[in-house]
């Protein structure tokens, strides 16, 4: 079917005017009409709405208009932002991975809209929809410089739907203004939109983004101008109670329990820019289970925060310091404690508050206070966990942050040593981001305090990078004093000076199957000040990576490593094995190959394999993932990780397996079922997590969650539980 005449005229105008104005903008007209977001743009008001203008191709090229255009129009009433979207396509063979809300955009047809309501290039609200009307929302923090600042766990009430026609589909969104935070009387928001069109193998954006930059980077946004200044918008008080019936049994202790838990959260808006979140006896049994991993290092590995209470404005708390080596606040520490046998166990959270948001145009505030319960049987004290953070915007997109952390037990326990009564950390960070995001950086200094211990205890760091189309470079330096301590942080190692430097050249062929390829040299070196600055580690990598026009990727890497063991260590983790001796250095090389197919294909896969020396022996590793999409109802996947480690006698040789099959079924837009099985012989565990979710009302759910864990060696049960949990979102 031929494209509509109005679209032809729109496209001609778009091509003639494309690129004339570097700063794009459009006007959002005021309306008194109420628009039903059914996906059909049949309301008369849409004819008066101004088009946002043409889209620019981002992939496979970033220098031409999108081949299949997108038309966005917006209207705003006193209470609601209405968005009408028309997306032209070469056909109706859409890629839809799931009917479940909060889908990931990669690998499916959809459109996302970003709103920087405070015009600061630091944080944004994202709303998205696909051709079947499945919705998603997310928060973007940290300027959108990486996916670490992309949080889909944020939820808010809004409506939207889509309608498929021959050669295009339309979408209609109605987002209450209470879903946003903004200043009263605001006349402008910064705006961006990006679209995935897998029929045409095209990714496009409303405001031009260079391919060397992230699609969600908030440096690249235009303006949406409001015809009438926005009024005062206060989010209604939200009360979210829950009730959870639990039955579980620990087969190691032969103790079973049946229990009913009651608690809930509350969300209170303070002005147009602040949120107060309150939680009482929170329960996280419905939270998606963590992926397990094979750990061949001597150090702890961090896992992402999935608990809803800690998500909103999480960058205010968790972005200080170095995320990999010296993060002073890691929210997953709260609710986990170490018992008398030095095991990590769950520690009940009694309740807490979290105040976060904008105090004014340039100043953000974050205050977190959580009280955990005592567990006398396991010698765990009740602790108050508090963090205060301030972030002041400077220059175009940079900021200065200050924080104070206090973990303290206010009660005397005979099993708590004096030096463990409290732990306090103060610090200052400067986060650099140039207006075009070419220059990025971070400089910080942190200091910890404990009873009778206030000398030294520093954590310092500096990062500076330049990101351009053809050449990228960064250098990162970290110092963590041996006495520095942050009980609520993630500190992989102490007593280190660490340097990481990357130099990368990027090439962009004008024709052929390769979209871009790059060569990178990446040395990482660690010294120990406590050992007279002896070098104890280095990892020198040289790699060549390819990004193809068919959206597959592959690469080759050579690494040379050196490790000086200051303590004995068994890299296989085998019970009773003879560990490698301390005070000895080990040199080893490895070669790695990785490939990832186009995720939009019905069957997609990824493969990574490496071979080489490992300490004083050899290692062969293969890691892969398979995914079969039976759209839009089901995704069947399997992750495999195999490591063969062969060390000379008397040290261990091991075959380590990690198998993770997963089934995700979306029966409707409101009923979802997922099951994950995880087998790890390194952890001696076979785990099963099965979760059925019924979203019976907006943001209100009924969960049935089944967990089962078995010992692998003797295949006997170790822990089993079943939860029936009801949550209800009530606006007052």
C-alpha cells in the first residue's frame, strides 16, 4: 500500500530542512480536550499539534535522514502530556520479544522518548512502547553515559496503546504530569527519542547522536517548548501495602516455617522536585533472582541492585568513587550481615526512609536512613544505616558531590568489638562531562572513621577520558589505603595503587559488511604500598573488535597477566585442594575470541572462548548463550559456562560447569511466568526459581514464587520455599 500523501509531503519537507538548525525544537500546544490513548490518532486535536520534525539515522550510518521516518506530536493539558506517534515501516513483520512491561529495547521494534525535565543533562525520564502497545518506563541517571545509569525497576502509572496499519503503526500515550518532576512555571524540557526498526535494520534518533556515543546520552537532546507554562504538579500520596504468605524449609537444619508477613511502602511528593519514600518491614521475595557466576578470582564480585525501594535517584547515592574498586555506598550491603560463622545471611530490615530529588535548579539532595534488626542467635547487631548526599551542578553538565555515610549500632552488644561499633565515611567527588560528552572524568577523595581510628584511611581516585569518533583514550588511577573501610560500600581490595589506561583507534569503512572496527591497547597495573610499592598484578590486553552492519559483533583479544600471591589461593575452589603457595609470582598469557549474533533474529546466540596459561597450569574456557524467540509469547534461553583448569600435581584440576536454562512466557500483557534453573558444581548447588505474576491493576500484582535448591554432589535438597504475595498500589 502506498504511503499516505501527508507523509510524502512531510518527508519532502523533512529532507529539505534537515540539518539546517543544530538545535532542534518544537512547540507542545495546550489542549482542554481529554484524549483516550487507544493508539488510534483520530482525535481532531492531533491535526492542530505541531510535528517534532524528522528523525536522523543512527545506524548503520549517522550522517543521513532515517529511511523510514517517524512523526511525533505532543499536546498538554493541565494534568496530562499526550503523545501521538506515527512510525513508517517497510512491512508488518515486527520483532516483538515479549508482552511483559519494562522490556529491553535491544533486539525488538519499539520507540523510546526521553524527557530531561530540569534541563540539566544529568537525569531523565524514559517512556517507551512497541507495535503491540507493550509499555516500559525507566530512569536515566549519570548523564546517560553508560547503561549503569539505566534503571527499568522504576514504575509509574500511565496509559498507552498502539495500532498496526499497512506500512506503518501508530501509538498514543497519556502520561500524567505527576509522573514527572519539574519546576513550577517551566516553559521548556529537553527531549530526545530513539527508535529501533529491525525490518529495515535501522536505528534512528530525533536529535542527532554520533555512533561513537550512547543512544541514551543526555548530551544529545533538543527542546520541547510549552505553549503555556506548566503549573504546579504534585504527585498524589501512594500507599503500597503487601501481604506475603511464606512456607519454607531448611533441610540442612531440618527446620521448617510457615509465616505471614505484612508491610508496605509509601511515596510522598514534596513540592515539584522531591520524593519521600517510606518502607516498613519490606519484603523482596518477588524480586528477580540473581544470576550466579563462576568466580575464578580472589575477590568479591558486585551484583546489581534489584530492590524497588533503592532504585529511584539511585545515582545520588551509588555513583560516588570508583564503581569497580572503591564505591563507598553499595545498597546491597543493607539487609545482608555476617553471622558468627562468617557466613553472609539475610538480615531483616525493620524500616526506613529515602528523601531524594531537586532542591533547586542546580542542587540535588539525597538522604537515606534504614534500620536493620538484631539477630542474637547469629550474633548480628541492630544497625542504623544512613547516607546524606548533595550534588551541585557546575558548568554545562558537570557536578560536585558531597556525602556522609554512617553505619552505627546504638545498643551495647557483648559480641560487638569496640572498633565495630560504627563506621563513618565522608567524601567529595567532581564529575566532569563536557557539553558534547567528548571529555568525561571523575576526581574524588574519601576518608573513613572508626572508633579510635581516624588517621589516614583514605580512598582517592582520578579518571579522565576523551571520546571521539576515531580515537578514544582514558586513564584511571585508584588509591585505597589499607585502613580505609566502608561497611556500606563495595571495596574489592585495600592497600592498592591501581592504574588502568586505554588507547583505542576506531575505523569506519565506507562500504562492505563491517560497520566499524577498533584496535585497543589496555594495560592495568596494581602496586601494593604496604609492600614498598611492589607490583602485585598486571593485565595487559590488546584487542581487535568488529561491529557488523547486520548487527552482529566479534572480536579477538590477547592478554598477558602477572599475579603475585600474598596469600595462598586455590583458583579452582575445590574442597580440600592444595592451594598455590603465597609470596610467589605467576605469569600467564591467554587468547580470547568472542562472537554475538543479531539479537533480533528468532534464534540468536553468543560465544566466547579462551585458551592459555593460568597461574602455573592451563585453562580452557567456553561461555555461550542461546535464545529462541517464539514471539511474542515465549523466550527460551540457555547460558553455558565451562572452565577446565589443569594445574600440576599436587594442585587441583577441575571441570567447572555453570548451566542456566530459562523460560519466559507472557500469556497476556498482565500475566507472566518465568522459570530459571541454575546449576553450578563450583557452588555445589542446583537452584530453581519459578515466578508467576498477575498484574491485576495498574502497578498492583499477585506473585506466586517457588524456590528450590539442591546439593549437586549428593543431589539432596538444601532449601525450599514458596511465597504467595499480594501488592496493591493505592493513590490518595
